[in-house]
């Protein structure tokens, strides 16, 4: 009799990859390591994720869900800015996954384009609400 598919397996694989990322960063996430952590086989991981890049893309989506949920609790723009910065200190691995050193080099051009269209940048710079021309002084 054939084995029935484990409906929790895709979730378990992603959870294993996330645990490895949280504990050791990018270097810790290997297909073999994820398979071992998820108590499955390497070919099974490949049946859900074409390659390591696809797995990292899924991890970014997971990190972005956590980030979005964290920001969703903001009371106003200033609070959103503060929460954005707090997220970086309280969830450093997620922040690294989303914005960290070299993230643009770790994703494909298609994924970069999708990310820039789906997630507009958040600016926490102060905005002047005064009307009128802006002037600046340049010191020589």
C-alpha cells in the first residue's frame, strides 16, 4: 500500500529552514541541512523547492509576513518608523534576510523586481509640512 503524503511536510521544511537561518544565517541554510532538520530527504526538499534560491525566497516571504504583522500594530507614521527600527534589533536575522548586507546579490533579478513592486520602501525621514519654497545654504 502506498504511503500517504504528509500534509504538514511543506510547513515543516520551511520551519526547518527558518530555524537554521535564525541560528546561523545564510551559511547555515543548506538543502541537506534543511532536510535533516525537517526529518525528510534531500530529494523531498527539492520536490517543494527547485533550489536553495527558491527556499531563500520562501524564507524572505515568511520574514516579510512577520515584519508586516509587526508594523501593522503601529498607531501612526512615527510609531511605524520606530517599530521598523525596533524590528531590526528584536528580529536581527529577519531584518538581515529582508535588508541585510548583500541581499540584492542573493536574489534573482526577477525576485528583485517583484520585491520592489510588492513592497515599497518605507522612509522614516522627517517630512516638513510647511508650505513655501525650500532653501538651503551651502557653506564654502
